[in-house]
C-alpha cells in the first residue's frame, strides 16, 4: 500500500504526457504486483526517422508492467546494445536483469518499417526468441503488443493477452457509445453510438461479432453486430424484455434472457434469431447466463432461493444446481478459460466486489477491495479479470490478477466507462 | 494520498465534465414527481432518438424528442382523473402492487376496456445498486406486477407489454434512499402518446 502511495504521483504525470498523444483513449494506472516479478531490461530499440510514437519498447514495456508479473529494469546510464554481438551480459546481470530485449527499427521504402527484436536470457546468456516484422505505420501498436506477448509467454509460460481487445460502454453526458479497444484501452473505436443505453456486450468466440443489448427501441433488445462491416441484426426482439446475451463456444447459438412467456428466463437462440428453445422454468428470475468453455454447462444468476445466487444447469436442460452459498447477493458470473474458476460480484456489508470461486473446492475469496464493482470478464489467458467500478463518482474499468495483487485502472477524463467485456 | 491524486484528476477533468451534458433533446426526465403525468409523454416521446452503428467510428446523430404536450382533452391527461397518475411505486425488495394504486389502475383498465385498440407499455425500473442485468430483471418483475394487476381487471394481454429499463433510465440519480425509492417504479405509458 505504501508503495502505491509513493508511485501514484509519478504515474499520474506519466499518464498526463501519454494522454496527449493517445487521442481520448484511456489512461492506465498500475498498482501492486506479484511478490516475485521477473526483472526484464527493455533496451530502447534503435530508432528510424519518422517512426510512430510512442516507441515500441514503451508500449510493450507498459503491457508487461500491467501484467504484474514482470518488472522493468532501469536501462539508463549504460551502453545500449542493438545487435547480439554488442551485448555485455555482465553489465545487465549487475543491473538485476534476468532477461533483456534488444532491437531496432529500420525505415523501408514506401513508408514501411522493419522491426527486429531479440529476447535474451541474461543468466544463461542465450537467445529465447528473435523475430523480424515488415510493418506499415498502422501496425505499430499491434507489433508492440505482439512483442510483449512473445516476451510474456517465453518468460511466464502463459500466453499473453496484449494483442486481445476489450469492449465497453462509455457514457458522456447523455450519449452512449459501445467501443472496442486494444486490451490496454488504447486505439478505441466506436461501433455503436446511441442516445439510449447499451449494456451487456460480449464478443463472439472468434472475436468478429459483438452481441449486446440496446434500448433504442424503448425496450431492451438483443443485437448481434459484425465488427468487420458494422452490419447488425436483431437476434432477440420478442414481446417484453430481451437481454443478457452469452455466446455458445461454437459461435452459432446464444443464451439470452427473455420475458415473453414468464418472468426473466433463459433461452437458447440461433444468431439469426431462429430456433428459440427455453432452458429454465419457474416464476423466479433467471439471468446472466454464461457457457462453460466446453459448452456443456450454463452458469447463471437466479433468485429462486429467495436471494440472487449463482446456479448451473446443463445446456441441454435439467434441474439447476446452486453453487454459491455465502452471502445474500452473488451475481454476474464469468468463467475462466479452463472452466475451473468463476469470477462474480458478491455483496458483503454493502460493498459489491469481484469474487473468485474455485468450482472444485467451493472456496471463495475477494479479488478487489472496492465497493461498486460490476460486470467481471475473464482475460482470454485466465490470468486476470476485467471489471467496472466507480472511482471518485465516475465509472472506470479495472483489471485484477487472479492473486488479487496487481490492479490496473483504465479511465478517460470526463467519461463514464462501464460494462466491459474481454474478447479474443 | 490517493484521494489527493484523484482530486487533482477531478480538477483537471472538471471542464470536460461540465461540457458533456449538452443541449440536445433526450428521453431522460429527471424532474418528474410521483404524480407527474408529463413523465409518460417524455418517455414515450423519445422515439425520435437514434442509434447508429459502424465498423469504425461514425458521426453522431441527433435526437429529436416528439412533443407530447398536445393532448388537450385527452381523458388520460385529465388532472382530475386518477388516470393522470402514471407511476406505481414499490417498497424495497417488494413486487406487490399496493392498494393505494387500485383507483389509478382501475381507471386505466376502464380506458383500455373501452378502447380496444389502445396499447399500453408498462415500463419497470430499478435502483442502480448491483448488477445491471439483475436490475433489469427486477424492473421486469415490477412491470409484470402491474401487467398482472391490469389483467385481473380484465385488460387483454394483447393490449399490454411489460418491459424493463432496469437501472438504465433513472428518474432520480444519486445514492440516496430517496433516489432508490423514486426508481423502484413502473410507469404506465400509452403507445400513442
């Protein structure tokens, strides 16, 4: 905590600088981290005239820092190698680096760039990875994220998520925008703009479509929209309310919540709106469905026991089984990619926090220490959870590592961000 | 220290916050009181609002609120009639229509029975604590409660639709008991208003 306090002002000024070049993208604040971080020296790549800003090492370094598992070593005040032959491992070992990244950017004809980089094991004095890219300026950020993914995976053994995307809803005044951005909140693109609320976005398994709920028809309607051409269709617009879309792993069907026959109940529906079948029954609320990764189970929120709790039911139907037992308000389940963990929102003493449930043991623990958390969504590599919370009266997005030790905040001045979803 | 940091951020963003409210016509009515007949027309009158989608960022579209003030002589708007009451309020965690709304709902039922082509939308709402989707379901429960009460009074299901706005369109914002109570509500809105 002390460390957080000391870091905050420095980070703040760093963000201020970043925000000028980021064009109304989100700012990032990282707090805490794992106890045993891997020390990595990101040696600034040799630059080429006219290369985009910020630098590749800056973007990739920010990615790695945000993971909470990697700490960047101070690279100032020493010779900065570009080629393998220039590396003096002893110097970098004495700076505490366990691994280092070197590279260079070269201008190519036609405005393109060649990027070469190597990841080196400083202790073993070997190369762990080395790649070169021929890129357009538009691919600058994507290339930096790919470099971060490679470094992260080689050093931790887990796939990186720096090339993935997130969706979220931002509210500015009375305007709502559904946006898709890089996982670091940068490069945001608006895919829906409305004067009416939009909630519950969810990426299709291939990341090419978004399902969401829009109130533009004076009631909640489920839409599915292509991210490639912006076309969309009403997937569920039945009498009553239509909400809470969740993609089946095959990307062809969705679970949705309809009220056309009864109270809010879970149904299965094809993406084109055909083939509606009812999954749950009874007069109580069943909502917020989410598929297990193998598609066999659906986890959901229900008040059938008197208070909102988490349940699961076979996606083929059957009797639901309660799986949350402590507390009187447990909602909004999201499942880890390996199907073993549920993150959800639990209320305890009036605070709504991101909780983690181990499905095998039934053990739960809090991941956050905030009070107004909503809409958790697992990272594609299962290492973190994205969620919405409220800070200083404003909606912001946060990520938290599964050990609860690394927190990052994504926020934009004057904008209320909510309803995040993490995509592939 | 964090508080200090955030206050600095807030100060810097104050200008941006102050300019975001805009002057465009919108559907949200934050001034409505418990017996505000104008509320329903505000809600229904927002059909001019627009939504646009794009693969990449597109330009904004303006909304034009329809004017709902031209219903002179409409019995539904007669201040002397219980029909001018359009909101049914619920107690915390309760979904039972209280007795005090009996006269109001009987008047609406009478109108709907006498005008079989009239359509009514029952719009349920919830306060903003907790999950948006769960609150949508809670608002739906409040809308269904009013729908069922009207059905008992003989109104045809064909004439009614119960929908929910959840916590998305609060009449009163803020983290106060007063705001929570104001938003635990179903509005009776006619399709032609």
